[in-house]
């Protein structure tokens, strides 16, 4: 490589975002949408950096099934550029930005696995196989019930629940995400959902009005998880169930600023204690999903509201209007 080309290459590699991209592409191949999520950058920026790296011969693209995937170029095992970069990547694993990239990268790989996405490996192709179909099949085994999805976000789980429930109420504190949820339900012609504005500390529902309270990735946004569970308990009928999907405790502190998380997950013991304190019976806590190398493990917790109306949870939540209101993030 002559001096002019070497100078251009070094200038190209003098930008941290491009180094982060090359590190990620050294792990696996990804499309632009996945890279956008991993790096936390706008799609236009990711595409521009990829174009520059491709022109320099460091990145190549594969087109498959209507998708474009990017991977690092094979320049040979003794290529001095990759040897230098690999050494730098190995030394940078303690860097805060790199650790955050790695956590999001592992989440993308987990989603691929859970979507049964073979990504070109025809030996793994099984037409029609999906977790969504399994979830809907299990819904056929459930009785009709009234459900509240607490912290529903854009309503994806709410819409799935509507397939087996008699009625569903999606609650979120954001007008913007509720509007998107309404639009999605309208496009799918789902009519048994109500959308209401509220938060974990004060649900816009009367006492004992639903059979199932869902809190999916919502509890770690609450400043007071005990209060949030107590409020969900208030709206449950005696014998009703709570179902919590949340993260196991982890050390990824970047989620506080980027995602607004109030808690870095919960241990199995903590979730069990919260449900016991709220007066639940038949409590179960188990791992919902995990992937080697991914710092985010999903826990599933459930319990049954006691029929005793004088339970501890009932005494704490019988008069929610008189409690001071706590802020909660969704």
C-alpha cells in the first residue's frame, strides 16, 4: 500500500463510529436496521459510514431474500489492517460505548434466534415456524378474560392478548405511543381493545375490574415497584392473576440515560418478595429467555390474587386517590 492510500485509510479509521461498526461486523453480518439499533445512530448516518467502509474495501454486502447484509471483508488472516484492528477491538472491550454496543448486539442475536431466523442457512429453514404462532396457539387454551396491559407502549403485546381475551385495556402515559397503538389496532381491525392514558402508580380502572394484569418490561421503569404492583393488584378481581416480564438484575447502567430505566432489573428473590408482600399466592418466577453473552435475561413472574379482601395488598391499595402520586417512566 502506497503512502497516499495508507493516509486515506488511516483518516477513514480515525472516526470512532466507523471503528465501532467494524468491531460489530467482526462478530457477524447485520443489515442496516440492526446496525442502527446496535449503535444507537440514525439510519442515514449508519448508511453513510457503511458506504465509506465499503469503498475502502473493509466491508462487503450480501443480498439475500430481499435484504442487504453487511459483513467485514475477507482480506486474509495475515492482513496487517485486520490484525491491528482486532488487537484494538480486544483492548477496547472495557470501553463504556463498546460495552453498550455489545449488549445491544447480543439482543439483536437473541431476537434472531427467537424469530427462528436462519439468515441464509437453508439447513435451518422450517417454513411457518415462529414464536408468534406458538404464543397464539397457547392462547387457545386460555379462558376468556378481561386484561389490562400496564405500560403497553405501542401495543404489540396488547394486540396479541386481544386474540384470546374478552376485552383488553392498554394503559400508557404517552399520548404519542397510544396514538400509534390505536392506529395499529385499527389497521388490524381489532375492536376489543380500549386505550387509556395512565401510569403504573395510578391506573385509570376501578377496583376489581380485570382478571389479568400484564406488566411487560414496565416494572423497571417504576420509581416504586412495590406501589406499581399494589396498583395492579387493586384492579384485579379476587382470584385474578398478575404476569410480569422483566429483566433480571444486570450492570448495564447506560439504559438509565438512553431508555429511562429506573432500575437495572430485579433478582428472582426480589420479584418473589414483591409478590409476597402484595399478598399473592401460587407465586412462580422463572427465566423467560437468555442467550450466552447477552447481559439481558428476561424473568417471568406470576401470582394469584388472594380471595381474602382484607389481604395486605388490598389494605394498601383500597384508596388509591388518597396516596401521593409517584412518577413512573414508560
